C-alpha cells in the first residue's frame, strides 16, 4: 500500500510539473497556452503528438512506454483500465515537456454496461433514453481512464447489405441528426474537461454508409446535392453540438479518398463548418492511400494526408517515418505540421488533461478492486432503455403478450447466446454478464408456467461463413456449432413445440454477421434457421419470432409463417430481461423502425424519402411502363417509422392554423391522438412534409418532427407541431440552403406510409 501511495504522490507531482514547466502562458487561456507549448517543442516531439497507437502485439507495452517517454506518441487506443493506462501516463510525465497522453476507445453503445446497438437505440425514437445511454457510457468509460470515444457513428445507411448498418442510427437524415446531437452532448456532458465526461469523435467522415453495393471499404460516388441534403447533415449536427473530434472515413468520395480529400477536410469541415477540433484517420488509412492508387509510396501518402488536414495518424507509422524528410525537402511546410499539433494539444486541453493528466486515471489506491464487478454496471437503466428499443412488427390475433402460466417452447440458436446479445462493438462488456432470452423468460415465468428449451438449429450450416466469423476471434470462437445433425436439432425442437402451448423462436444473425467487414449479398435468415421455422410452423402451434439482427432482413416468408414478430436487434447486457418484459406484457412495446425493411434484397437500396419520378407506380393500377418490379409487390415489407403496440391508437383529422405561411411566420399542425385500446401505451406521432413543386426534384416526403407520447387506456391528447420556413429549406442546384415559395403537403401519421394530409402555401 505504501508503494501505491508513493506512486500516487509521484503522479501528482508530475501533474503539477506540467503546469510549472510548460506554460508560462496562463492555463486558462487555451490559445496562448497551446501556442507557448508549441513553441517549445522539437520537430520530433511535434510529430510524436500526431501518432495514435493501437495497443497490441505489433507494439508491446514496454516499447510503447519508451516511445511515450521519448515524446514520440500522442495517444493510444484499446487500453481500457486504469492500471493499464497509468504507467503510460507516468511515462508521458517523464518526457521532456510532460505533455499528457490521451486514451481512446470505441465506446459506441455502452462501455461496461452494454446498451442496445445504435440501430436499436434509434428504434426507441426516445431522445431522453438515448441520452441516458450515452451519459452512462461516458461515466463508465471515464471511470476506466478513457478520455475520448470514436463515436457517435452517424453514417446514413440505406443499403442493409452493409455490415456497419448495425453501428449507425438508420436511414433518415433528420432522425440521425437529432440523435447525433444528443449523443455528442451525452458523451461530453457540460464539458469534455469534466472527470466523468469523454470527448466525442464523430465518424465516419464522410458518406461511409453509401459505399457501392453495400460492400465495406468500397467507393462512394455521389452528387453534391445528395451529399449536402441527405448524408452530410448528421456530421454537421455533431459539429454544431460541440464534438471535439472527427474520425475520417476509409472510403473515397468521387474519386478522392477521404484521408487525402482537401475539399472534405479543409474547405467543408474547417472553413464552411468552422470545425476547430481534432481529426483522426481511421485505422491504417494513410498507408491505404497507396492501395487506393492516389499515392505511389508512403512518402506521398503522408504528404497527401497532412496537407489534407489529417491531424493524427491511427496505427500508421508513416507520419513518424516520412514527415521529417518531407519538411526538409520543402514538399510540406512547417505550418502543416504545426496546425495538426495545435489541434492535438487543443483537444488534450479541452479534455482537461493539461490541468490534470490523471483526471480520469485517478490514484492507484482508488482503483476498483474488481474492474468487472457487478456493482459497476447500470442494469436497471440498460433494461429500461432496451425495452424502449424493441419493435413489434406483427401480432396476429393478439398472440402477444404471452401468458405466464403457459408452457412455452423456446427454441433457436439465439435463445441462449450471451455474446450475440451484446451486438457489435460491445466495448468492455463481458458476455458472462449478459442476460440471455432463456434467462429472462425463466426469471419472469418462475414456477407459474414452464419454458422448454431446445436449440433447434445452428446459426448457419455454411462452414465457410462460420470460419469467416471466427477468424479474428483469437481468444475463443464466437460461433460454436452444436455438433449434432441438423435433423436431430430440428426434431428436438419440434418435440418441444408439440408439448407446448406456444413456440418462441429466437432467430436471425450472430453479432459478427452485422459488423465491420461483414457485408452480405443475401438478407435472408440463414437456411438452417429457415428450415427450423418451417418445421415449427408445421406443428400448428402459435409461433412467435424473436428477431436478433443488426440490419433489416428479408423476412417476407417468415412474416407469412409467424403469428407474431418482435424485432429486438441486439439488445445489450439486459436484453434477455427486456425482451421477456415485452413478451409477457410487463412492458408495452413502443419502438418504431428507423430503417425500412425490404421485401427482398432485390429492392435495395430502399428508403422512404426517395425522390419523385415521372412514372411512379400507383398501387391498384396496372404497372406497365411505371417504376416497379413486375415480379413482386412494389414497396417495403415494413416501412420506416412502423411499429405496433399491445394497445390501439387513432388520430383525428389534421387541423392547420392557416393555409398560408409567411417567411417569418409559424404554422401549427395539430391532431388528436387517442389510445382506443385497453392498455396504457406509448407511440410516436410523426410529421412529414412534401415540397410539391420545386426548382429541382424533391422527395415524396421528409420527416421533419416527431413526438413520443404516453397515454393511458382511453386517454386523448392534442399533438401540436410548429412549422416554419426553416422546415422547408433544402440545398438547391447551387448548394444554397433556402426555401422556395409554393405548395407544401403536411402529413401526420404513426408511420411513414399510413398518413393523413393537408396542404398550405409558402408565400
């Protein structure tokens, strides 16, 4: 204990020496402080600040500490505990200028307590719940000595083949922008310099969700209007909310990789948007400029990146290796390096690290006795937020909620899958602390009824897919097959089903199937599970499908087979309890889809707010020479904004306060929402607007506002939406953001398709 106290004293003295030795300028004056420190730095120390190093086998910890002490590393990521990070900060305090390190991690949807994946959080349409998840994640991460997260991920995703769909908030610009702002403020709190806050680094800048073919790391080719109108606003929302960092995307944009894209990084981000924070390359992206074919070697790659405005090089050695020679030859200027270093130092200042390098690391004697202790989790909050994220897609003849006195056959490869419950990018979450669906259902049903469990099928019968999913899991495979034959597994499940009152099948994807580098050409549930569902249907017992997945799936056949379908995504640490709460009616589902479910992969890309066209298909009329697929129904299986409840809601006719709107005025659109059912419940009232005739083609509708409202059974409430000229603005062909006079349609509904409409004119 004396040794630990001594280390703490040394750390404190080292912390104080930063103030004494590196800032004749007052610490309270950020610009003066950073400029003064920059003036004291050697070229080697400056370049060292631009290196963001991954903790891993390629650079052992002892070597990292030596490099830090020599002033040649600015930050690390993937070290996530105080005992791991304290020695590195101690090493920084032994460096000549004692510039503190920062420690980063991908805290996407929770840190130790894992909340539902981002796509699920968006399904809640509940900004307070989403904010709570981000604030708790920040507090847990900060308590583990982390300073910055590479989040929120706000890429618009309209192609469900893309594996990282799970990591974002869906297809809609307005909804994702709202969540982007909320998450930044939740992570950073009142200030990223507070001990219980972390800095947000929004990603992936830019347009990463629009990669061709939904194939990860692929190219993006997009018109400027579509960029500004649909894909850029969520990043901009994060910047306006005060995000201290930006992670740069791996893709190219109109032929120029983002990491070398001067227009993107300088003209747009810094000049047009006024961003003054830290930019970080994605993992190895500077070296990949060679593979992109825009740099002939590492020297040119480093030059392109630093000139474009990439401040820190993530897990890439090219800055350290090439920048000195580039400066000496005159190919880059001292200001190129200094500008980047200034942003790194500024970010550390904003994180509060110059005031106290051990702000989040704390003293050794205060370290938790057990880093993974149950007491460090926030289970009640995780359960509540997970319940809010679940979406009821079908409930024929009120199959749900289940009776607690029933005998229930619980089958499927995801019924007892703690690691999959956490979803992709589960940070420091531990599978052993996850509540599975089997756990949750048993806890609710107790001795009142019975749960009969049978696996029924493996995730997939395709060995090549299993090998792929397990390739990078060095500790233990994530996908572990039951060695019994497929028929034996199905027979066991059918036997369980025949002895039960109702069947619940937990089916979908393993978490690795909806992850970075997990793009798919097929959005069906894997065949092994489809065979199981078919066999269960043949028993004649009521069939409830609990979907676990990180993207919309093509479930037309399953929609026809099942009596009820509950979309649970990957619901996090408390997922099993949350799902059970909804299945048994202890919580009334209120989630709405933040992304469209196609009928088949052939409809991709599919999204609700597509542009108007000259030959639209009209349901009920002949399809010849209209825009449609002749071999299937045109339109989605489940539209954006869709989600059912155990109660019923109705909307009155819409009332507009006026049929005209002045440029400086406001227009009120109102409806009366009534809970016409027998249960209390929540729903989301959604406001859409259509610009009927503009100077360029406009979408058929655009989400402009929404309210999530709780009503008791039989209760009514008048819901008001205020519409101003700002709601009608768009980017025209000159990229001017403005509204045009003319007719607009207002639509209000409980999803994007089932709406009522009124019109007004902007004068």
